[in-house]
C-alpha cells in the first residue's frame, strides 16, 4: 500500500521535534510569505499528503544540487522554513501543487528513517526582536525601497503594497521584501540563513538597491523602445495616409520602388561616411516629393550620379615594365626618348603606387600619336582609359559643373569622364588643352589649376555634386599642339614632352607596320589582296602629303584601299598591286611640288624655315625695290615680331653695305617691298631675321641665293645670329622640300641631338655666329664655313 493510499488512521505519527521535509530544487520559501510550490517526486508528494491529513506543518528546504533526485543530509541546506499547506491541487499529469505559508525558520539536526517521506529532526529558530534605533532606521528605509520596487515591478497586485505598509516587524518586512527580489536562489538562501535581523536588513537593502537600479534602467530602456515603436508606427501610419492622398491625386507613389533601388545603390557605392549621410538626406527629401514635381526628376538624376561614381578605389594591378615596353614598341615606331620617359614614369608608379605622379603633357603637331601614347600607358597600367576633349571649352562650369539650381545642370567634364571610366584610378587624357579659351562665363584653365595640382585635387569639389571627390589617384595626361597658348600657371603644373614630326623614313616604317594593315582591315581586304610597294608609299609621302604626322598619309592610303576594294568586289582583279606610277591614276595629280626651282636665279629671294602647329614648313621671303621715298613696305600678314625683324634686317644691310660691296647710293630714292607669299596665312615669330637679311642683301648686291639653302635664326643690330626654337621640325621640313644645306644659329647646335641620324647625314649644316657667316654660306663660298 503506497503512502498516498494510506488512511488517516494508518499514517505514522511524528514526534514533536520531527517534521516531514519537501526538498525544493530552485525555490526558497521565507517566513510570513505565501508561495505556491510544485511537487513531483514520490516522497515529496507523500510528505505533502501527510501534512494535509495530519494537519501538521511541513518543512520546505532547498537542496544544494538541483539534479539530485534522492537528496541526503549532505545534499540539503541546513536551514529551511516551516510552512503550513493552505491549499493543495493534484493535476492529471501526477504533479501536485501546494500553496504554502511560511511560519518560521528551522535547522536540520538529523534525518529520521522509517517513513515513506523524507523526515528530519529539527530545531526551531525563534526570531529575536531587537529594539534599537539602527534597526528602526533600516526598517524605515527598507519599507521605502520596497514600495519603490513594487512601483517598478510590472503587474504587482495592490494588496502587496498594502501588506508592506501594514507590516511593522523588521523580520517580517525583511522576509517579505526578500521574497519579492528577482535574484539568484543561492542569494535568497543566504538571506534565509541570516539570523541576525540587523545584518539581514543590511543585506536585503543592498540587493534591493541593485535591483531597483536595474529595474529603473530597464524601465527607461522600455520607455525609449516604446517611443521608438510608437514613432515607427506613427510614421507608418503617416506614410499610409500619404499613399492614400497620392492615390486620390493620381500620384500612385510609383517612386517607392525607385527610392528602394537608390537606397540600395547608395549603400553599395562605398561613399565616405559624411558624403553617404548627406546623400541619404537627399534621398529622404526625394521620398517626400510627389513624382510630378519638377524638382523630383532633378534630385533623382543627382542621386543617380552620386551612386554611379567610382567612390571605391580598386586594387592596383602590378606593373610589368617588360610588357609595357612591348606595348609601346607594338603601338609606336620611333619616339625613343618619349618611350624611355614613359617607362621611367611607369617605374616610379611601380615603386610608389601611392605617390603623386607627375602630369605629363604631350606637345606636338596633329597626327604624331599623342592620344595613342596615352592609350598605351593605360594598357601598360591595366587601367581604364577615358578621353576628355577640351577643344573649344570656354565656360568654367564645363570643368567644375553647374550648380543644381540651374535647369539641366550637369557635372563637369572631369566627373563625367570618371563616371564613364568607372574607376577612380583611371588614365584620363585631357585632349587639346591648348584650345581652351576664357569668356564672360569664366576661365576654364583656372579650374584646371586645382584638378592638376596633386596638393589640391584630393578634395576636388564639383559644383553639381557639392561634395569633395578624390582625384589624386587619377593619372592625368594632357595633349597640346602649341605650348605657348597654355596659360603659364597651368603649364607650370605639367611636365612638357615634345613630340616633333616624323621623317620620311619614319613615316614609311609606320605605314609598313601599322597604317597599311589597319586600312586593309577597315576596307574589308585581306592582307595579300592589296599590295602597296615602298616606292608607292614614298611617293605618297613626298607628293601627296605635307604634314608632321601621318593622319593625311593614312587617308591617302585609305583611298588606295577603297580603289582596290572596288576592283576586287567587281571581280576585275583578285589581287591589286600599287606602285609609284599608279598613284596619279588613283589619287590624281601630285598635290605638292618643290618650289625651289622657280626661284633659282632671282636675286632678293631667300628660303626660310618656319615652325607651325602642324610641324615645320619652308617659307619664301621675297624682296624688291621701287622708286620711292625710302619706305619699307611689308606684306604677307606679318605679325609685329616679323615686322621688327624686317626693320632690323634692312638697317643691318645698310650698316654692312661696304662689307657687302653695295654702293650707298642704291638706298636713295627707293622704297623696299618685303613680301612673304601665302598672304592669307598669318605669320609671326622670332626666327625669320636671318632669311630677311639674306633676301635684302641678295637684292641690293644683285647676287642670287643658292636654291638648295634654307635658313633660320634671328639677328641683332650688331649682326649676331640669335638661337630659335623648333629646330627638329624645321630640319624635317627642309628635308621634305629637298633642301641640301641648312643654316642654323651656332647656339642651336645642341638641338641636332633630337634629329634622326638619317636626316643629319642627308643634310649639310652650317652654324652661324654672325650675319657675315650667313652671307658667305648663302651668297658665296668661303673657307671659313663650319659644317658637319
């Protein structure tokens, strides 16, 4: 018969100092406190049953290890609480629930065997009631703190507050308050085992103060969370109302999807933190705007620009200098000094990727390969290449962008180029930098000062974006035809690399290596379907083109390829071979001829050498005299510098009349007319003085100038020959025109280093110290000529 089945008459009677124990795993019951406990173990259920039937108290005690099912004396805490079972409920799952009222503390002396439940001999612990001022003060403070924690605890019944107010005994108040604390079981057991009332009050107050602080912080956090939730709910409600209003107005809120896309793009763009925050603010403005608003499309375009710019810096790929040399050799013939400078530039980039690279400016005539050199640099660096054309730019806003207050505002050319390149470390070519002009809208060259300055371009601010953008990792390369037209502050920020024109031999090699094959592919021909001989190419160079580069040369080759394509397409020929004698039938009569033969025996005509933006050229200077009053007449669209050179040349001829065997009487009663043909073309520059002097000397001495001699240089009134620029271009022009002897200022001897070896061998050079040397070389032979 089990303990639960025993009748009241058969229940064992316990001695007065023995009590049935109910071990609890995680519950501590305090005296004067009502608490429900759950009982599931057989012996514990028997103890509760015995208590109910015998009308005796039961001992509630905490076991030290909750996992022990059959605890012994060592597994139980020594102090527990005697309790009366107020109510008992047995559930269907076998668990018994008892509502217990704590009476007083007890101490276990020993366990007693022979009962169907756990029984122990105990000693009751009476409560001492000290009557001291300290205890009274602690009691008063505990009551205030207990009322405070009751106000902070959620769902606390009002009766508990009344009970705390009505409790006067310090011990009872301490036990009731301890039962309210949400603290560890071990800490509660420690309070139960604290017999001294003053010490117990102190301990409860310490725990209470800590719990009040935690509850207060929890309440503040809860209130803030609630406010945030309420604010979120309020915004959600307002958005729903806004959608309803927009729907009624015919604005269905179709921009929601766009806003979501923009927000994702902003997050993925990798902007700096401050710029991203500003962009999110603009997105919030866009979200509040109706789609039909004129400002909506403007702001939407601005946000698209912000998300599509390359804010993040891609990883630099390693630079292979050998591969770079191969690329440059494959793309360009000649230009050895230029290639070496580019290799040095790439070597510095390889050793110091984070360094501030110099800004290279390729200066030279059209068609010499300035833009293609920039493309080769981009290929060697394995970076995107973008070209920004500055020709004709006259508005500063085209560089810095327009402010968003204007309709149709856009970023400047630099930001547009970066968006097109898609990389913050791209190679950007500023093409035709010398073609920019200032206007009433500002000077675009002034905007370039910040862009091209490594100290400033890390915080370049475009007016349209309104935020700084880092340009320090962009490799800028500029091109120009005429350096003098670039403002000095801009020129100072760049390293100028001159690209002079090509010699005839270089043009021939360029054609054989690149142009013929490129034009064959462009016109749909196989490599062997149209054969251009070297003689034909040389004929095109000499008679159909007169340029420093190869652009017109390539066009003429294209005309020949189209002629061959027509023959092959019609089935007339399967293979076309073009020689020099076929050029006139395809390209027409020769476009250029050597003009020297026209002036072989005429005094007063000298051949000068000039530099032009498209390369060097020869220049004829004609002088004649007529009856008059001693005037000097100048025609041919001459600039102020050339007019001054003509005045100086005439004065020097008069001063040297005796040395030149010119009677002084020939200068009386005449006007001197100095003319430079091609009068529709403006001419100016400090390099025609020698040619004008020789032309006037030839006129008055009645001695013709050698037809195969060309000259360049400026003169002074003392007869000194001054150095000039553009020597290589002028010498190449002389070679193209069939000149055999070139007169150069002696101080320009060093410039021959840039002239190709083949050209130096084909032309005789005479170096001039004074005007007398020029007379001897051009009008007659002398043993004092210094030549190489």
